[in-house]
């Protein structure tokens, strides 16, 4: 079997499993990884472009230089011009779907409500500028540009205030042919009106966005997926910039009963395993169901282009056999996976029982791949069990909330005296004086 089977009596049994501990700890990384990232940030702070170039040479391209950092606008225009009509139409369809959904969920300012003597309300304003992390190196992800940029633009960020970093293909050997960033990624940026694109990645790319260098414009917020080094860089730079959350290697949890289609369930698991590194979890309370799905995985693997990567990912994954639906709910909430596929007879009933998950797919006719490309919600989601407290990227991510307080008609004596008493209880007589002065106006 490609998915190793673990019999789970309760969610507590997960804690004893090494892979679960590793999964949860991935959200904050090892001390060694954290120290490496801290050193990179220190060097980018002190040296700017020189440090960025040095690390790009070390990990991506030995011949990288500062002239390669910024992607010329001419190359972006050319990439868009060369885009085939069918692919361009597919990209536009994805943009339209994501835009429609994000516009639907974008919060509006709250009308003021009278509380005491004040009209108090809430308003939303977008962050001034944002940097988007688009993975590269091993593979290109033009869909991630859409899933990050469109929600930002719906929130109100202008395209000329959006920066994109995406590294060129990694050269495994110095004599390998140098590559460039994906032309499809560049075409999507051009189609969206994004002109600030940089051929950098890793912790050095995140640091360059947060701090600014001679070639890279500083931004106010950084969002997007990546490896543990990029995510740790976001965490360590939080405060200097805003961040979304921990969006690391892909995860899928599929809950399956005897009504699920084994072939479709296997397809979804294989599709997410293509992202290696990543993890796939199958949760069931039937030996038969689990065996049928594992058989389908074996059968379908033969025709996949990325078979080696898929198998590597599946080897780090698990099939979790539980004794009841109740234990399945408990385990699902403990895993708090990025994608949760409910391949069960009544997915809406299960949705009410499961509290944690980055995104839910209701029924085996709702493929996770649709969420990756075209459904509408962003595919940039919390991983490493962080959906217990974090959310996926949306228009909300790029909006700041500000309360509004309006005492146009002044304050009543009772409000002034109540606030003054609280101020004096805290030893802040200046606050009290500020309130009492309003009795005279």
C-alpha cells in the first residue's frame, strides 16, 4: 500500500506519531532553520542587493547577478503576447471566478450604531502595498498569482502597489542550462497590470521585500506560500511588515465512507501529492473503503507524469483507520488540515461537525483541484495544523479595520463620570481630566 495504515483509537494517538509531530512543528521550524533565516535577514539588512545575489547564487543559479533581479517590462509584455488563446481564456475565466467570489465576500463599512452618547462604527481600508510570494525553482504556479493578486485588488490595492517575487528554475549543476521565470507567470502578471516582478525567492527574497534594496521596492505586507525558510522569514519580519500566516507544503485530508467513489478519492489524493513536498491523509472507519482507495492509488499512479514526486509525497502520508465517525471528527479537528475533502453521504452534516480546516470540499464530485484553479476562494491556505487559528487568503487579508467614534452632540454627565472613575482607578488622572473638561463644553 502506498498509504501506510495507522489504527487510531482517539486524537490523542496522533501525538505519539513522529509524522504528526513533524507536521505541527513545521509551522515554526527547527532552531537551525530559524537561525539560518535570521542570518539571511541580517545580511540583507546590512548589504541589500549584494546579500540577495549571494544567496540566489548559492541556492538557485551560480551565475545570478543584480541585473537579473528585476524582470523587464518588455519581457512581460512579450510573454502576454505569446500566450496561446485557449490558455489566455482559461486564465481569464479563473480571474473572473476569483474576482466574483472575492467581491461577494468583501466586507463593507458598518453603519454607526448609537452606544451611550456616541455613534460608533467600523470602516475598512486596504494596506498600502503588498508583496506576493510565487513559488518557483521546481515548478511554476501562475494560478498562485491569481489567487493572491485578485483578492488584493478587490480589497483596493492598486496593481502598481503589488510586487511579485518568483525565482527562476534551480540549476542542479553549474553546467546546466540557465532558465528563466515562467512566461505564463509573467503573462498573468501583465494581464493583471502588475509590473513589479522580481526573479528572487527564498528567505532573501522575503527580506528584500520587507526591507527594500536598491533593486526591490519595500512593501507593507507579504503574503503567499513557500518552503519553511520563506515562511520563517515572514514570521521573523512580522511587525516590520504584515503577514498572512504559515502557508507551507500542501496537505489534504479526505474523509471517506462506503458511499464515496474510490477512483475519485484516489485522484484527489494523487493530485495533491503532486506538490511534493506535501502530505495526504485518508480518514475512514472501514477496512474495505480504505483498501479500495489504496488499490485505486496503485492503479492510477502508472499514468502520472510526476510519479516519482507523488510516491515520495505518499510515503510521508497516512491512512487513518478509526472505529467510528465520532473518532473521525475528533481526529479531523486535531489534524486541522489545509484541504478537507468530505467524500461522505451527507457532507453538509459533516461540515457542521468539523471546526478546523483551511478549505472544505463537499462530496467527491467537488475536486480539490477546482479550488486550486478556478472555484473562487483562494488556494493559499494555512498548513501545519494552523487552521486551528488561521484562515486562508481573501480580500479580508488585505483590509485593516478601524473603529469610528462620533460624539457630535457631546457627552452626558454619566458617561463622563464613568470614564473618569475608570481612569482614576488606573491612576491616569490626565485621562480623567480630559473627560471632565467635556462637562464645560
